C-alpha cells in the first residue's frame, strides 16, 4: 500500500480521515445460492454434530473450544441475550465416541410427545416447563452441520495453563485450570516455557515487524449446506467518504486500508430472527497500512429490516433445508410446534388489543397482564425450541414485531482517522448522528423544532466531520461540532498532561478486572508477552486494550496491536512476537498458541497463562496496589460488581442517550490534575516507624495512619521516597471493606450510594427528567437524583467511587519509582554516537549496578524489552527540554522534592504547574443547516447503504482556526515620515 503523501500539512489535517458504511445488502441473502453454485445436499441417514461449521483444509484438525479454568466451554458463558441475538445454536465439541454421530432427531426426542396430535394443553405446558429447566443443556447439545464431513483428526495437544492469582490477593484461591477441556500435557517436561525467554529469542522477536508476522486473512468460505439462519455472509464495503474520485481530498489523508469490512464485522454477518430490533453495538479497532502507518477506527452497528422479497426467499431456503436434512418425524414435530406457536402469537395479539380498553389498576387489568406475561413466556420458550430449525411459522405479530418481517441484517457506520485519541469523540459523534434512524424509539430525545433544532441528512454531517472540521493541533484550540442541539468538542491534551488522559476511558478495564488482576496484566504487558483478551462484547476488547497501553506511560507498546482480531485472521495468534489482540468469545475453532501466552477473560475476571509473570519489585508492587485501591475503591468499598459496564454492552443502554465521556459535551475543558498529584506537598513531618505494620486493622493506631496525614483533596498513600512519611511497607494492599447492602432507604447502583429523601418533591430525576412523586433517592457522593423505578438504569460510575486521573498518576508514580535515577547515567556521547544522531549516551551497566538487589532481577528482564529500549533511545536522541521528555523528568523531580525539607534544596517543577497553554479556544465547524429535497421525516430516518451525493454540500471553511501570522511587507517611507516636506 502506498505511503501517505509527505506533503500533507499538519495544520490542514481533517478531524477524521474517512467515513464508511459496511455490511450486506438484502440481495446478498437470496443471491447466496446462485453465488455458491451448489445445490442443497440430499438427506442422509445421519447428521454429523461434531463436524466443522465451515469447510476448511482437509488436513486442518478440528480443535476443541477454548474453555475457562473450571472447564466450562466458552460458549456456555454467553448470556441468553447473546444467544437470542444470533440465529444459530452452537454446541461444544464432544469428540469421537459412540454418540458422535447422533442425528438431530436424537436431541429432540426428549420431547416426543409434543409431536403427537392428541397432546393436551396441560401436557404441552409441562413439556415447556421441562424444556425451560433444561434449556441450557438442550440448546448446547443441538447442532446442525449438514453437508460437512466429520474430521477424525485429534486436536493438537496444548499445555496446561495456570490461573494466575496475585500473591497479595490472599482472599483468592490459587487454582489450576485448563484452557481446553481435553488438553494434553505430552512433551511438557521437554518444554521450558516461560514468559521471559532468552535474550536472543526476545531480540529476534523484536526484529519481527507487523507485516512480517501477521498473515493474510483466510478467504471467506461459503457454506451452502448450512442452515440459512446459521449461514454466514461476507461483509462488504458499501460506501465511503471521501470516495476514490476526490483526489485532492485524499492527498491530505492516509490511504484507505484494505479489509475494513472484516474489522467492522470480525465474525462476519448473520441474518437474525427477532421480534424486536437487535441491540445496537459499537467497537473500535486499529489497522496498520503497508508503510507502517496506523489508522484507528470506530464503528456503530445498527440493524436493518430484511426486505420482504429477501425474507420470502430466506424462508424458502429454510424449507428446502428442512426437506433435505430432516426426517419426516422431525418436520412433523417442527410443524406441530409451529402451529402452536402461531396460535399463541394470535392469542397474544388479541390480548394486546384488549389492553387499552381495560381500566388501569383493576383486577381485570392485573389478570390480563398476567395472561400476557404467560403467553409471552410460552412464545419465548417455543421460539428457543424452534430456533435450530427455524420453522418460520407466524414470523410477524401485529403490534409486537418491530420490522416488516422479523428478520434483520446488520449495517455498520464507522469513522477512520490517524489520531487514536479521537476515537472517543468519533464514537459520540456516531451515536448522535444515528439517533434519527431509531424513529423515536430512544427515550428522552427532544423532538425536532425550530427552537431545539432540525435534523440534517447523514451526508451533511459526514461532510462536516471529514472535510470541514480540522484536527486540533494542541491545547490552544478545540474544535466544536454541532449535531442538531448537541455541541461536541474535540480537544487534545496539553504538553504537560499525560498523553491520552483526556480521551482514554480506563473505567471499563477497572470494572471488568479486579485490581490484583490489573496489576498482573500490567506485569505481563511490561514483559512483552503474548496477550489475548477475551470477551463476549467486542467494544470491551477495544476499551481494555486501549486502557492498558495508555497506562504504560512513559513506555510505549512496541509489539503488534490488534484490539479486535477478526476470525479470518485468527492464525495471527501463532505470531512469534509480542502482541495484544482481542478475540470474541463466539469465535469457532480458535487455535490458541502452544505456550508463552496469556488469556485474559474480561467477562469473568480471570487470567490464565502457561507461566506466571515476572513480578514488579515487591516495594513498587505493593505501593501500586495500595494506590490503586485508594483511587479505585468501586469494587471493595462501593459494591460495583466485576464485568463490562453497560455502555460497553450496548450503544444506547436502556434505550437512552447517556455518555461516559461527559467532557466532550462541555465547552469548558476540565482542569488539569497532574500537578495536584505531583505538586508541592504541604504536610507535617512524621517519624518513620521502626517496625512495619503488617496489615490494616480496626484499631485507631493503625487504621488512620494512611489518611490522617494526607494533603487535603488527595487520596494517596505516603510516598516511597519521602523521608517524612511512612514507608511503603506500612500500607498493605489487602484492604478490606464490609460488603454493601441494599435496604429500603439505601440503594447501591454503580458506585452511587442512593439515600432516600421522602420530602423531595421539587427535585428532578437525573434519569427521566420528571419530578418526584413522593420522594427521591439522592446520591451522597455526587448530584445524581433518581426515582425508585429509575435506579436500575444508572449505568455511569459515581465520581467518588472511581478517580481516573488518580489511577493514572498511580501508574506514573510506579514508573518514576522504578526509573528514579536513570537521568544520572545519561552522559556525553562518543564521536561515533554523535554521528549517528545521539545527544546522550546511556550507561546501562552503571544503571544496573545502581539498582537495589531486590530490583536487579526485574531490570534484567526489563532491559531486554523493546519498550525499555525505546524509552532510553528517545532520551538519547531528544533534548532534555523537549516537552515529551521533560514531563516525566519533572514527575521524578517532584518525587525528589517530597523528601527534601529545605525550600532552597528543592528543584523547580514549574512545568507541571504551567497552564499558559491550557486555553482550548473553540474553532467552530459551521453546522449544516440548509434545506434539502424530499420528505423531511423519510430523509432523516434513512439507514442508507450508500451516501446520496445530492444531499451533500460543498465543504465550508472552519471558523476560528488560528492561523500562522503572515509577515507583512513594510510600507515604503513617505516624505512626511523621513522629515520631508
């Protein structure tokens, strides 16, 4: 791929490089048979259940599914909502054996009486209850794979993995689990696997670039004999802006990468059968071009109804598949269930029609609502029972089915750009511009009006983002974009702020994992292991990978970085180099590496690996955990459960437009806080204790030591270096807090301690914007007020339960402690080093000798990593007064100043407190506001597969962009100015 044009002016770079639309057209569904060119296989006496779902090379073995430490299949961790969002039932591999070739009828024979014509309603209800009780096992055992050949090859043996438990987490039991159910340990004694390999091996790994280790994607393999609702379709690029024809616009952008649809749909595309529109999701990804340049992307997936013509063809394909792959008894069973399902759906329609006519609060109304709930439960059970064969009876219910057909296809709208720090802004912009596509189904969105604002076509918002708005260059300006009444501000960090601190969300990582597991993951990343992130939610992979690399400052991740790895690139897991990749739990046939890898389950808070990490030095590790428990007490003190947050599961949690990136919608940028955590300390001196305190207890002599002497507004434990404070060993990481409990007057919701206020009628609910009825719950840590009925919709963490800037400062403080004296060993370079561009020469041997004995083992490993070597190389080739170098050096100086009692002996750290560049003046990208042809409602609510050029307008110049002052030519002197007459 051609490199980006070098003539691109940094002051003229767009806020986003590209907007794209990806997915499938409805025509691809009924054209699939002609594309495949294969007829449906005739019925066979046996339907293999253990065959692969996609035809691959014959020599490739069928590996077992990845499992957790307790041996459970990864697919079993999927929630019921996840199973309902896909139209396939996938069971675990059972391996060869006497039951390996069970027919599909064998799994349905648990309910043979349902197919009988004489089955009474009571018996049928009993059968449904039995199915409901055994649904998990039943659905996991059903798997249709007609037309595929069973592969008898044994899976490749894998080493047994160990569940990694922090040595400081005494409350957790260290257990040994396996990634796979039937893992072999053959050859284990001959292997000497470790995350820290020999230096020669590590050096060869560093020499491997992205393009040399990441293979080409596997070609998409059509599965013509797969059930139509389990069949996958290859996503395609439907449209992009700017298009290829706009040559001048493309000159100031990076090249458009290949395989964008594959990253937008990492597990390809399925048609989904659902009465309700499937939930919209979002995720981010990173792509590397052939020249090594990176493009970061964000996409939001919405669901479009399948048109009636394609739906009819899909039903015909389902019927043909049933005739070819099901016995007459099975078809009779499905037909009987379909008839009952149609009858229950008709009954539900009648009950819903009666609902408005029955007065609210009456006994008749309660009975009617109970009947509706019972019928809905029956319909859900029968839908699950019929899902493997998709009988298609009564696909649509009037008043209950959202789409025209009850069949849905996904469509992704996305943004690509070179600035990874802008991904959070792009996400909020995408969520804002797709709001009219939901046709008032999102709650608490004000209707369009001349006062509120009028929606514009999607095309005009795209031009506004990609052509009219320029990327902010520094903290002097911020770019303002408008989407109807919303005002959004794209800004960058100042030179004396941590990179990415204003745009990187770290709460999702800290909610998913415990602090001990986060520190363990941090150690694996520092040792440059092969990190595999696993989650059922694609956005969680993006959030976790971005957060952990952000917390590496002042180091940078130098390995392969693929936050979301598509299933057709799954062979990249075998790459012999450090990487951070994310894979979805629903991937099939996942081949994990043989050794030297780390599997991080973001849904279950579990880390498994073939070997434990090289731990941080004991003092720094215990100090880091202590600081994190003070900065992020949401788990241990505020009762927040582990797991992905709501905004990582759904693009619009609870059908509302809420945002975790609140600073994007505020004109005034939040104050910088780094100087607060590393600035001058005004605290009383305290004699260092002669004996360490070996834990927290409830008595006053020890429980208040960590808080009584902290500066106001700070939650930090005493410093490692300050001689006037406690030693790090006095603050134990195993802080214990009593579990929170809900009561009638106190409710805990996402870290909010909601207290009941009975006489609070004037208050307005923060969730639904309605007045109080008889009282409100009010958070004791922030300003959130909520009705009792709205408490379960609180999805953003309380600011008092999680302090992101303090978390970042804790990690930087850890690095400052580790590299406290590195500057002493930067000396003058030799003549040869000067010729090669070095300004300084780092004495690594002297630096290693200066380390305390307990730190030398860790630095022996760290000196072999590319992250440490890049850190030193930057300091050898860059002036010490460069802001990128000066920031970390000033943090180290601030730590030194904490231990100096004399004012005159302290070094200046004015750079941390300098706010002269913290201006963020708004440069407004003129919002689109002109009229457009066509019906207003029809135009704004479209879910277009292609952008309409007739709805676009010529890009306009952004207002308020600071320009470089031009040197004006001096006027020629006139006689009056030189004394002439």
